[in-house]
C-alpha cells in the first residue's frame, strides 16, 4: 500500500482538501485584536485605502483576502489535478507529468511558507508537498 503512487496521490488529495477547508474557516472566522496595537493595525488594514492606480482603490484587507482565496483555490486545483492522476483511464506518463508539475509548485510554496509564515501553513503545505513527492517518486517505478 505505501509503495504505490496512487496511495500517496490520494493522501495528497485528502491533505489538499483538508487544508483548503481549514484555510476557508480561518478566512471567514476573522481576527479579534488582543491589545491596542493590534486594534490599530486591524483598523488600518480595514479602513485605510491604497490608491493602486487606474481607479483601483483597495484596503490592505481586500488584498489579503484575495491572496487567501487564491491560496485556497491552489489547494482545490491541485486536488483536482491529483484526482486526474489516479483515474484508471490516465496513463502513467500523464500521471507522472501531473505529479511532477505539482511537486515543483509545492516545493516553491513550501519554501515560501517556511520563510514567511507560521507553523500551521508550514505543516499543511509540507504534508501536501511530501505526499506529492512520494507519489511522484513512486510513479517512476515500473508497475508490479
């Protein structure tokens, strides 16, 4: 079971969808300020408008929300791509290619998370990355 790429691919699908759900919950739950400094920061993020040119005036919170939605959609997309890789009508060559592209994207994402974020996104992205990496490596082996 642990030696088959389809197991690891399905595991990456599970981790991707779980991360997307977890991130969506975090997106809609909001953030409560714990001290006056955080209250000021949240007030500025929600109310201070940045002129981004060409008539686009957005708050920092608008920009962060769009990044958060994009991050969630990345996980849903990789789950869909991985789902295609395990279908019985998909050849091993196509599956290997899809997994390889996903590994490259999530390697970059994992490094970015390690440098710029905190433990929860690091663990979530790391679980997806490692499961995709195992799936990709095992897809290189000849069928038994």
